[in-house]
């Protein structure tokens, strides 16, 4: 959050807004202290039902979606690092994404990073029916957990992960609510099982970005 606060301060006078959403079944109890400590001046919401991640097909954090002033999606969900604190693990540099974001804020629909209608249709194509079922299973697990029936909730959390194995929000939340021991594996083992961080954090689709050349030392 601190990193996004700095970005917001730089761009807020250019008709730019940030809405951060914490996907946390325990709501204010778990997410509230983090938001309070960060002291954001932009909008910070807590989504106990994980509606945002379901509607936008978000499967990991941090994830960003660009939406213009008309409410139209400009870029769908993609990894959105605001700094390089996790670069060693993710292998991703934050500079390309932040450069693209600033370019869009400055140029709007004329930005080279604003996706075409054709590309958006491709990115937002009809989802896998198993993923819809996974969301339903996860929702049922949440309901049972909140009703104090954790043992009954765990099979539904497991089924959600089976149906959509690349949704790391399901794994992260399920393990946080009941502990890794209930799943016979660890979060790290799950990452390694699918091939490590390259799959865990896919590189954002920013073909127009070119890394600035370093100034060459004068002879």
C-alpha cells in the first residue's frame, strides 16, 4: 500500500483514482489493521465474499485492472507490482507496468498500452465452466466457515482448488483460514508443483514497452 500511496499522490490531479480491494473472508478483523497502518488517502475496500476476484477473474495478488472514466475496462486483470521488493521471487521488474500506467493516465485512450477492442475480447473471452464451479465451491466453503463449521468447509475449499488449480487466492485464503496441515501440502510446495514464479506471476502483456537504454560512459 505505501507504494501505491506515492503513485496516487503523483497522479491524482490527472483524473486518476485508485480503488484497492482486500479479498479477505474475515473482513475488517484481518484486513482492517493493515489498511489503518497504511493510511491510504485513496479508496480502500474490504471484500469478504471475494466478489471482485470472481467478477474480474483475479487469481493472485497483486492484481490490477484499468477502468476508464466511462466505466469501460481498458486492461483486464494482470499482475501489478508497484515496486521491486518481490523481484527476487517473482522475476518481474515493476518499471514496465508503472511506465505503462503513467502513459495511460497522461494519454487516455490514445496510450499504446490501452488495449484494442479485439484484444480485450480475446482477453475477456468466455471462462472455463470449471472456474465458475470453483467459485461456487469456494463460496460454499466460506459460508460454512463463517457458520463455525470449518471441518465441513475444508472439502469445498479443496474442491475449489482442484477445479481451478492456478487460482492462488483460493489457496492463500483457505490455508489462512484453516492451516496448511489440513491440505497435506504447503503454499511453497504448490508453487513449485506448477513450475515456480513464472507461472505464479505471469509477465504483463506490455509489448509496446521498451526499456530505456543506459547512458554509455564517455571515452
